[in-house]
C-alpha cells in the first residue's frame, strides 16, 4: 500500500515539475528588443502594443504620473556604465556641481577596475543599479539559475568591492529581454527599467557633434522621461552641464529611479 502511495506521489511531483517547466518555456518563447517611437512637440511617446508584456511585471520605461498636461515636470537621468573612457569622472563632477542625482546601471568590469568611481556614485547620492555581470543577451537566458547568477553575482561583487548594496533596479543589456526575464527579475525583487529616450552616443569612434546631440536630446525631452546616456561618450561629457541648465530653464527637476516606486 505504501509502495503504491509513493509511486502516485512521485508521479504527481514529476507531472507538476513538467507543468512548471513548460510554463517557463512559454514565457521564454518570445525575445523582445526594447525601443520607443519618438513623439513630436516634446510629448510623451506611446508604448508599442508589441511591448505591452512589460505591463504585467514590475517595470518602468516612463513615469506616467507626470503626463504631458502635468504642471510638475520631472526627468530621470540614467547612465549605462560598462567601461571607463576618461569621461565618467567628468560626468560625476558635472552632476555634483549642478546638484543633480542620477542613476547608473553598472557591469562587473567597472566595479572591479573602477571601484573608486563606483564608491563615489554611492557616496554622492546616485542610484547604483544592476546591468548584469557580463552584458550578455538576456533574451537568450532561459535558465533560472543562470539569470539569477547574472544579477546576484553583481550584487555580491559590488558589496565585496565597495561595501555598498546595489539598488534593486535592473536594466537588460541593449534592451534585449524575454517575458521570462521580467518574471525572474520581479521574483528577485527588482524593477526592470527601460527608457523613453536614447540616442547613438555609445560609439567612441563615431561621436555625434555637440550641437546636433544637444538639439536631438532637447527636441525629444518630455515629461516623465527616463533618459538613457552612456558615460563613455565625449559628447555627453561635453554637453551635460548645458543640458542640465536648459532642462532647468524649462522647469524640469531631476529624480533617480528610486522615486519610480
């Protein structure tokens, strides 16, 4: 009798495991690449319906609390920090001098090799967030253990190198993700943060001209914007102070991703 009971119990557990695994595989079937369509007249862009899957999870790409008609104007400056090119210190200096707090999504390389800069970000009140250990295409990351290790590994490295805990906000490298990623990140207590404006600033050998960059950024600034910049950019380091001055003249205040909750 006991033998029959254990056989039934074992069969039930195996069946349940298959059902759970199948559900995860369904989540992983679709790979997404984040993008936004720019709107005219400094208005908020709309979310493409093909990306509406993000609304089921703990995510942000814009702060919809501050809509086009809201008199209170807010921007979120975010930087994806993968490596140092001599400009991150300049950007931190500008943020300090202008009394602006930003959000930095960091990889393992700068935590290991530019520890002083990471510590400075924490000490000066910036949000320091998770951009994964290795900058892999997370849409291809269907194994839960692998996904967890990309995020928790960076948490542990940051704590051991700087003594500080990462803020629990995550940005998938290059905006590549799957629904399964969003599910796992939410389970880990992370908010996945995308962006509502970005531009081609990352290529050190093909930097946008200063005036063109200023115009593109200002023409596409909108209330509640989550702006993605790269701190390796010469152009960004050159224009950041002027951008902040222009934004303030237009009534914007600055928040970190901590204030998205």
